[in-house]
């Protein structure tokens, strides 16, 4: 079943130096852009992360320091990548937890004011886990009836994710709605304010912390009660996008006081 689209959607996959969104760097990015008329555009870039790639990670995706030595850095690619996904929705496999937060982090490091508020995000892994509980390779075998050759290549994984989502729509019929907003809501990790999940919205739409000693407490109240907490948070090892949200909440509170 082909996707019903009102605007383009970009299926994308990242290979990186590790899984820490705040610290690790992209070494390969592949984007498969699907247009409402069914046309496709695909781009893949190797990326010089500017740091050594750990051996244990090389054994997974096969991208070593020598392979990316003469490739552009993400900062050099950020404008092109941003232009390709601008005005689009996003989709991936485990993308809500990993790929989108890491992409946002790299964009912000590169000086691009990346914003996801107007993007819908479909996480094919979440749909799969809610229905069957499997990995991408197993999902591809289960839904598409084929073995996934070349797994952990960004281009292969992005294409496979697109094929899996179409097959999920075929297999589950009326249980899945062929609508990007519905799929985005269905596959949402939770009602997060910051992508990575350190800050969430409560039932009334107020931001709360989801971790540590302030878990479940209102962000605005903690920033007011503990003035030093904002500085600690900004200097700690949190994703840049999360820091951006914390700053926006602090500024909003200050502006409210000044009115």
C-alpha cells in the first residue's frame, strides 16, 4: 500500500560513532524523500565526524576513520541536509529515540536552528513493536518476506524502513490508518517537549522533568526555586535541543514576569 501524503516525508537513517546523542557524531546519513505524487529522491553522505570511530562501532557499520578521512564534516553538510528535509515529515526505525534527537543535535552544533514542532515523526520500530516485537532485519523478513542484505548501511536501512511501513499498512488494514499524522501519533514515544525525552508535557500541557531528583516536577517551578539548576543543566551532558527547550521555558517565565 502506498502512503497517502499531503506533503513529502523523509525516511532517514544515521550511522554514528556511538549511541550517546549528546556526545557521538554522525558518520553516514541517508535520506529517502517520498513526494505526495509518488516520486522519490534519495541522497546518502559519508561524514567525517572529526573524532576517532571506536572499533566496536566499526564492526557494526563497517565505516572506519580512513573511509571518512576526506569526507565533509556535518557542519559542511548541514545546510544541504536541512534544505532536503525542510517542510517535510520524518520517518525512521527507532527514530524518535535516536535518529531524530541525534540529527537535531548535529544541526544545532552546526549552527542550524533546527525545529521539529511542525514536523510529524513516524517511528516504524514503535509500530512494529506494538504489533510484533522485532528488530529491523526481522521486521523486513516478517513484513516483506525478504532477507535484509547490507543491514547497518544507512541507505539500505532507510529503504528497508520505507518498505516495512508500506507492508505494515497492507498487513494491518483498518488497524493502521494510512495518514502520516495518525501514524506519528500512534508511534510517538510519549508527549515529549524536547525530542530526547528529558522533558515531557503533563495532561494540562505543562512541561515536567522525566528524570532524576526532579522527575515529575514542573520545569518552571524548579528553575524558579533553584536558580543554579539552569546553569548546571546548561553545563551538563544533555543534548543541545534539550538545553534549547530549557532556555525557552526560562525566557518565557521571565517575559511573563515583566508583563
